C-alpha cells in the first residue's frame, strides 16, 4: 500500500477527477475526469500484503477501461452527428450513453464485476468503491435520465439482484456489495425525481456505509461467523454495529429509513405504484439478511475460543464510530423535530 504522502496525493487527484467530471461542460471533459479518477484509484486499491488486491485491481481496471472506451466512442459518434452539446437526443442515444455509465457504477444487470472486485479489497478501498466512485457516473447519467421503460427495468433489476443476491452470502464484503446494488436502484429512482433527492439519499447512504465500515475495520472480519466471535465484553460495539446495519437496510426507527420514506411519497405522488411496491419488497429482503447477521451474533448462544485475540481499537476509531452511530440512531428523530420547528 502507498505510504501516507502518496496516499494523500492520490486522494487529492481522485477527488479532482470527480470534480472535473461533475463540473465539465462537455462529454470529453467528463471522460477525462473519469480517467483521472480511475488512474488515481488503482494504486489505492493495491496492497503488497494482500495477494487478492492485485487481481481486484486488474479486474477493476479492465472493466472501467472498457466502459470508458465505449463512452468515448459513443461521444465521438454523437460529435460527428453534431449532437455533442445537445441533450435532446432520441431515446436510443440516451440508452447508449447511459449503458457505460451504469457499468461504471455497478448497476444491475451490469454488476458482474462488482462482487469479485469488492472481495479482494481492503475495507478502505471497499468504502471508496461504494461511495466516492459512484458520484461521477450518477451526476453524468442525470443529464440523460427520464423515467421510461429502460430506467424502470434497470431500477427493478438492481433492486431484485441486490436483495436476492445477498441472501445466500456469508462474506461481509459481498453482503455490503449486494446492498450497494440495491441502494443503486433506489438512487436511480431518486435521481429521476430530482437531483436534490438523490443528494439526500446518497449523503445518508455514504454516512451509514462509513459508519458500518469504521466499526468493522479494526476487527478485520471477512465472514459472518467472525462477528459471532467478538468479545462478549464488547456488547456496546456490537450494538452500534448492528443498529448501523439495520439503519443501512432502512428499518423505520433509524436514519436510513428517511430517504426511502421521501422517495416512497414522491413516487406515489407521481403514480409509479407498481415500481415503488417492487422496490419496497426488495428492501424487505435486504432487511432479512441484515437481521440474520444480528440474530446470529446476539441471540444465538455461542462459545468463545480462548485463542481468539481481538484488535484493541484506539480512541479515534471508538469516538468516530460512536458519533456516527449516534447520528444513525437519532438522525430521523432530529430531522423530524427540525422539520416540525420550521
């Protein structure tokens, strides 16, 4: 893994690539920002102590390079047709440009690379891949997005695969991956309503994902059964982790329910009844496999191995995870109180 100074430089260029893509006034500028972002993220994925990161980096590079090549080719075709700076394209043009962007963000059915890449990454790389790396494709696809049959099929496929795919998994990274695919479907529906609604959903999703990973990272687990072997004295840490997981799943008392609540209301007002019913049913399945993790660790009796050594988390991780978990637990109440006062 790069040392601290190199990592800081790569993070700056990573965020610069995102800003270039978001603020570009042409598709060529947006493509250039995507490439800067990609070339900055590849070294951050690598770790000389983990042989799986090399495979994950190569897979990610090949998929993203293929998506960027398709995007550049389609942009050049549009430029030759004198439609580069016009967003009033036909439905086929919008679908064509949206496809490589959906591949970049890992939306179903173009998600085939996402679980295998996540499986080979460290937890910090997983966090970046699930949050920061989705910003540019989402903003670019918002220029083309309209609620039509193509978008509805992508949303339904993402919600279905994200909910069903995580049921059979024991790997924590793959569970978070399929949860991210499910949330991608919700974020696409939020983007079709308004960009401010997508910003609300993405901000809360990023906060909850950061909370979960900041709690999990010090213990370095990879599978569900490793969560059961956490020390019995660390009940508060377990409580914070699992309430954050349930909030990420969208259970009503927690903050994660608020953006879904807003989207359900707006889509109902826009008469998308079948789509929102399908999305809510998919979210119930994601809650099922989060509850399965919680029950297996809290309610099932288990023995603790004597040779099980735990990571002694430092004060910084404890404070950060506690503060973020507090936001996850009380955020919905605070938001409703603030709204009521206004």
